[in-house]
C-alpha cells in the first residue's frame, strides 16, 4: 500500500483530502507543522508527500530544501 504524508495546517481541508485518499486505497499520515514534517519525512520515508506551501512555522519550500538531501 502506498503511504502518503499530508502536510496541511487547515484541519478541515486535511480531513477532506485524507478521507479521499484513504477511500482510494492509500495510507495517509497527517502532519500540521512544517518543522515536524521536516523531521518526519526522512524518518518514515513516505512514498509521496503532499505539502502545503503556506504553513505557519516553516513553509513548504523550506521543508523541501531541508529534506532534499535525506529523502528521494
């Protein structure tokens, strides 16, 4: 089963996306913090990451830059 990390601080939007993906056979992990996502991505190595650009603590572009060397 494909594992997706959804990084979204809007909890209602995250729930809608998570429900849709789970209903289509994906395992979805949710993270609302860019800083926590930057730690979690290399540790758990999801198959895909859906990353919000406008996160309150560390924006999505910064998360990408931070994990790029440790996550393919």
